[in-house]
């Protein structure tokens, strides 16, 4: 299962695990989550000009994106992109609840 730790108030995200929907390279759930999260990362870099901190271990299926932005104007743009990402991830979670779980804030499901 893919576990996503997201806080609606802080534009940082932590994604861990493998969906297990299909074999590696054919897993549409994993591909969907990865596409949405990496689109957020690229959008923050290209559209806002912010360079988030990324901690990644692709073998373990782990990615953490930490955004630090002081400009309120740029932070507003980042939060809009973040909300858009969460909308997409929640749609995947709705369609594939056995494979994706989103946890808010400090609640990591443990």
C-alpha cells in the first residue's frame, strides 16, 4: 500500500510504499500517484521558482518533498499547486482504497 502523509496547511508531502496493484512497471496506481506528485514537484520548481528539498529512495518507494518559502506571494502559488495535487491523490485513493491511503498532518496511520 502507498501511504501518503500530507498536511493541508503545510505544502510538504511524504509518500511511502508500493501499491501492489500490479507487477512493477505495470502498476497503474503507482504510476498515477507518482505522476501527480512529480508534477507538483516540477510545477513548484518551474512555475514558482522554488527548489524544494527532496529525500528519495525509489527502491523503497519513498519520497519526501519539503518546501520552504518566505515570500507570501510565492507561498500562495505553492499552496494552490499543493491543493491541486491533493485533489488528484484523493481521487486515486477513492478509486483504489486498498492500495492508497492519505493521512493528514501528524497522523501517519500507526
